[in-house]
C-alpha cells in the first residue's frame, strides 16, 4: 500500500519538476529486521525516488554498512541523509510524515539548488562562524510549527560547510528526547550548550547558532 495518495504524488511531481535543479540522493538507513518506522520510512523514500526523476533513493543497513554509516555520521535509525552535489549535513531521524513530510520536501528542493533564500542579515550574523556547529531540531509529526524550524536549520547547513543539522522526531526516539529534556517542540539544541524552543525567525535562529559556536 502506498504511503502517498495519488493526488499528493501529482502535487509532488509538479512541485519538484518546477523547483529541482540538480539530482538529489535520498540516502536511507534501516536494518535487516526493520522496526515499524524503519520499514515505513524506507517505503516512503523509495516511493519518492520512483515518482521524481531527479531523486534517487539509496538504502543501507545500519549494522552491516558500517563504512557508509561512519562516512555520513549516522547515529540512529531510521535515518535519512539528503545529498546533492555534496553532503551538506542535512539529516532527518524518524519517518518524515505528517507535517514533517514538508521538511523532507524542502530539504530535497534546497539541496538540489545548492543554495537557499536565507537573508543577507542572517548571512552577516554567521559570517564569523568558523568552528563546527551541530544543530539538533526536535520535532513531532503533529507540530505545525516544526517544519519551519527544521527548514531554517537545514538551510544553514546547506549554506555553511561547518554546520550540520539533524531533525529528530521525539516520538520515535524518546530516550534522546529525555536526554535533552524536550517538553515541547520545536526545540533546538546547538553544540550541546545553547537551546531554545518555539518558532524563531531565521535572524534570531542565526544569533543562537553564533552563540553556540563560541
């Protein structure tokens, strides 16, 4: 059974046909004995790869394909890395369904372009960031504000080589949510030391990233 209804497939085809520039690989990690969300995530990514000519799906085993796991820095499954001309550090942990399907769609489009619509003000804020930054964005599939926070994080990763952005579904990884004391979403954690919650505009988001890089 398809996870994407036919009308949604048609909308995706039209959206991607108009907006994709370069080919994109959606690299998905699962395991031999798949968890429920692993199986569904693999099926969803393979569907997208089937209906969109410029998108290809690669599937790896988290336990067996250790070289690829290490290369892409995959920490848990199900996991998705969205890769264009290069690996921008765009990651999604958990099934990108519900509101989070939009997170995957935007990630594919922006990675395909290799550039984003971040404002000049945001770029100015981050021009002095030279050290590695890891952004964790905690989301839920029922959160309408989460895709915008996830999109900003992914855009920052695309624009800056030293920034990596992980979007993590709290319901699938309750141990991680507990570790980071996630009591509401979206919650953003930067370099394990700066955190904030809620829907921030990109300028304020960038200022928190700058603070986390110090």
